[in-house]
C-alpha cells in the first residue's frame, strides 16, 4: 500500500455492548491525544475505526459491507480513508479480514487497542498490521487519562469470561476474567467526575466477579468498590452491568439496601426458564436458584427494577421447554429485558449440537416472548405514574425547553424545565408509554 498522509480526522463506530462502547471512547481518546480531531457529523473522516461485535449473526457481513461503503465513498471523494477494524470480530476473524479486505490497514483486538496509535504510524507508512494479543490489564495502563464525558459514563472494572456458556463467543474474544486494580478504578472515576460525569456505570462481562484490595489492603468484592465510589463527592449515581447469577454475593445484595447512590436496578440474565436447557447451555444455575436470588434482591430493595437476557431456540429447545421461559417471565415481571434468537457462533460447542431449531420456530417463540416482556415493561412504566423520583439530565429533547434523563429505574423521562446537562432534578412521573415517561419538575436537587 502506498504512503498516505497522516489522518487529521477520525470516526469511531461502535456496534456492540456497553463495553464495546467504552472501548470505542477510549480509542477515540487515544487518537485525540495524538492531535487527531473527531470528524464533524455528516463529514467523511480520514480514519475510520469499525469497532465490531461478534455476539450474534451477520456481524462479520456487516463489517464487510461497511468497508465496501467506505471504499466507495472514498473513491467518489478521491480520498481513501484509513480503515481499522477493532472489537470482537477483529479478535475472532482478524486474519480473514486482512485477507479479504485489502482496504483495511489495521486489525486490532479488544485487548490490544492501546496500540492503535503505533499501528496508525505504520499504516501511514503503507504497512498493514494486525494485533490480537491478549495481555491482561496492559491496555488500561497504556491509555491516556480520561478527559471527556457526558453526564453519564461507563467504567470497565472487570473484563473477560471464564464461564463458557456453550452458545457464547465472549470467552474467546475477550479472554479470561480479570479485575482492574482498585486504585486505578478510583483514579479513573475521579477523572470522569472532574470531566462532568454524575453517574458511573461499572462494566464487566461478569461485573460482579470483580475482586480486589482496597486502599488498606483488605480483600473486597464489587460491593466494596461500590461503597468506595459512593464516598466520592459530586458522584450522584452508580450502576453496574452485567451480573452473573453465580457471582452474586451477600454483600452485593446488602449494598442495594444500604448505598443511596446505588440505583435500584439489576440486570441479571437467565437465558432460559428450563433447567434442562440451562444445563445444555452450561449456565450452572437453575431456575429455582435464579428465582431465589431475585427474591433476596427484592427483600433488600423492594422497588428494585429487574432486567434480564433471554435466548429462544437454543438447540433442542422443545415447545414445552420454551413455555417454561414464558412461565418464568410471568413470575418475575421484568421491568425491562433483552431477548434474542439463538445464533450459532463458529467455534462454540452449541453450534454443532443436534436439534438446531428452524428459523420460523425461533421467530414465533421470540415474538411470543417479546409480547410478554413488552406487556410487563409497559405495566412497570404505568405503575410508576404518580411516583416522584430523581432524574439525571442527560441531553436536550427535540423541542425547546425539553430535556431527557433517566429515572432511578433506568426509564427514559422527558420533561420541560430550566435545567442543564448533569443536573439532578426531582420529577413527578405523570404519563407512561412503552419506552419512556413524561415527567413534571418538582425541584432541583443538585447540579
Ligand atoms: N455476560 C453476560 C452476557 C453477555 S452477552 C451474561 O452471561 O449474562 C449478552 C447476551 O447476548 C447474553 O446474555 C445472551 O442473552 C445473548 N447471547 C450471547 N450469545 C448468543 C448467541 N450465540 N445467540 C443469541 N444470543 C446470544
Ligand atoms: Fe457469554 Fe456466558 Fe460468559 Fe455471559 S457468562 S459472557 S453468556 S459465556
Ligand atoms: Fe459483542 Fe464483544 Fe460485547 S462480542 S457483546 S462487543 S463483548
């Protein structure tokens, strides 16, 4: 590839989970630290980072079609952009991408993206480079300090997964479970708060598997970290995601009854309401043990909003086994949930299991499950009408004077008022829809 001039502008496009978004922000910061500016909305960037996700189907296809589009736009403008493929597809299919897409000059995995600036120097010199090494922690030490954020910010505290659910690529794309050190997390949280964050969401593939040592050298779990963060002035709210049922501790349940800044919301994926299916998925929890855990959270924090993830059509799932998932949903009454058709992922044990389910059957099951989940979400929102709660202002709405923020239960709330981004206001919830509520400002709490 010929020598190109160094890029002046960049764009990072993130396609995956919240951690993928966090990684995208960190890549953007490392490019900005090199003096490269974010491309303006609607303008072509000199460098495009496709930050991919591999969790379900069509991820790779999407990357190739995006690359195709960028090449076409580049040809039309007479200026080819430098293209980097990052994220979990890069980790899983890096070599194939390099072979199939000559327009790509950098492939960088989720544990190696701190090396993006060096790779960029090579790319400018006309060299293509792939880095899918997995050195734990190294990237966090090598990235520049955090400087930019909105009212809400993500903070990765734990990464990787040792659970090996039989359908899932994450243990292969993110590597083994690691916890970032306590002092690094407090320092990053402080930087985010200085930059304007009022809410921090702690992230991990199994966030509640986090362990560390506090500043006095005592062994602590995620609850100890949450309590330490809650002591930071100017931080108003703490959330965390995603938890695994098997990593729930007594301390984690107790913190929901005791830490005011911790929001009453729990995302605890279950995947299926049938024990045979759970076993085939290698989830290592049962329906009963999962329900017992939820009950204990509800005892500690009666208004806690519950959320989950579901997969329909796992190989061998019978109609009766699927009906058990509907039964579980009826019992729990989730405030919000995510549900997916099973997608065979290359290299995972479930992909070659017998009894793969037909597409139409999966679609029918997904539609029935989503009907039930939507019903419960609307009911949860409707039951919130008349309540007053705090809302953290995140952004302006479409109309003048209109704002959008989140309730403690992660509902989107629209309201009018004389406020600013990052303010915490007391709002009465006056009207509910399936995906958001309307609120009326009662008073300013902070900001
Ligand atoms: N670590 C988290 C979830 C990470 S992936 C946990 O175990 O709870 C996010 C969600 O994607 C999963 O909870 C699951 O519902 C879904 N998912 C993962 N692999 C999938 C696959 N092969 N097909 C369909 N959905 C999948
Ligand atoms: Fe995937 Fe299971 Fe690990 Fe979650 S716990 S990331 S679903 S392997
Ligand atoms: Fe996707 Fe990787 Fe996240 S596969 S869901 S971006 S961990």
